[in-house]
């Protein structure tokens, strides 16, 4: 049986899901990397007001339909921290897909994931699988344990500085070093969506920058920050970015911050100004890069080149 997994949004959990489904005897099938065709169908079949990562996701679901899979896995990821939910678009994702793409309902494999941490392996989240598939409780528990091990190893390698985009393709390469340290802020599905962000991380590395991203940080630091907030954000990924954003602002090791945000993102429209104002007060160079389905390569390149030049001039001046 073939289980389609969209290479978009929650694809970050692929090491976990690949192990889980393979161990249960299924064949995980990934959609292709985002390309012009996926993007064009995504834009055509999505509501225009929605954020670009969700549009791209729609395109990946449609591309899996063409691959003849038996199911398309679209979990409802509610939380990865006790009492804090993800952005509402994650909560309504399976319904949105079912209602906006005719004929797909029977193929959507969905269930609720409610977790106290980013380790989403709690057996109670997966009992719906017992109703859909001919598997036993013990097979499911064993597969979940192996998937958990895979996930924890993936997270360990991320924190050691291995490139996330390559780990997801089963390759291991450490992030490049450089004369500038850039704190890159953004949701994983924006930072690692090369087709939409014009391969931003590689471009920065080619320009001689070392790039730090939020998933390289310990959960402990993020938890301490969030529990110290008088009023945390409503959405978990936004809290994580806020914690790391302030870490970048206060770190003397970070030369400048780039916030990659998607057009149409509600949570970022609140987070962005907070960080921008505090970065300015702390004299930390900060650039917002807003991406959408029409973002052009020259636009991204010109802006990051100018930002990198500015940081180098600043650094030279400070060294005098
Ligand atoms: S956090 Fe923003 S970019 Fe992510 S799904 Fe929600 S609205 Fe879209």
C-alpha cells in the first residue's frame, strides 16, 4: 500500500513518518520537489487569500494524486507543547484539503496529533490507524518507538549543525563557515522551500555567511524564554521564532538577522514588527524578506547582497 506524503509544510517530520509507515509495511511516496507545475496548480486550486506555504501544500497534494497513491497522509497537528496550539491553518488542514479538492476525501488519511513536545510519538495519537489498517497494537507501538528513535537522531544532528535540507534527503553535511554570522528566522517550510525562497540558505553561504536557524537551538532555551513571557503568542511555531529571534538580537556573535516570512501569514504580521523594533533598539541589523508565489530571483538576490554588503562595511568600521 502506498502512502503519499506531501513534500511541504510538515515534511520536516519525514524522518519520523518514513520510519513509521515503512515499519508498518507500507510504502511512503513523496511528492516531487516544488516546481513550476506544482506551484501553478497550487495557485489555481487554492483560495487567493491563503498564505503561500498552504498554497504550495495544495500543489503537493495534487501531485501525489497523480502518482496513484492509496492514501495521502494529512495529520491534524494540534500541538507540540502543552496548552499551546499551532497556527489555525494546521488545525484545519485536513478539512481544508478535503473541501477544496473534489474527489480527494476518501484518500485523505488523517488523525489528530496532540503532543507536549516535538516528539510526536505518543501511541494515543495513532490509535485511529488501528481502525484503518490491518495492524496490531504491538506492531504500531514498535513502529512508533523506531520512528521516535529516528526523529531524536534527526534532531540531534540538526543541533550539531548538520544541514536540515540534506538530512531530509538522507545526506550529512555540516553548515558552511563564513566571516559573517546570519541569524535566519523563519518557519521550516519557508526556510527550506528552495523553489519559493530562491535557495536562500545556499545563496547566503555562497556569499560567505554562516547561517544559524531556529532548529539548531535547544528546546530548553526556547522553553525558558516562553515560560518567562508575560503573555506568550497563541501559536507554537511563532513562540519558537520569537525565542530564537531575541536570542539573535542579544547575541554578540550574530552580525545580522533575516526574517523570511510568507505573504498572507497572520502570526508573522504580529511577530515581525516586535522583532524589528527591538532589533533596531539594540542596533542589530534586521531585514524582512517576504516571499510569495511571484517572488523573483533578482529581487531576493539584490536584497541579500545589499544586506551582506552592509554588514561587512559595518564590521570593518567597528574593527577600526
Ligand atoms: S504560521 Fe503563517 S505561514 Fe505558517 S501556516 Fe500559519 S499563516 Fe501560513
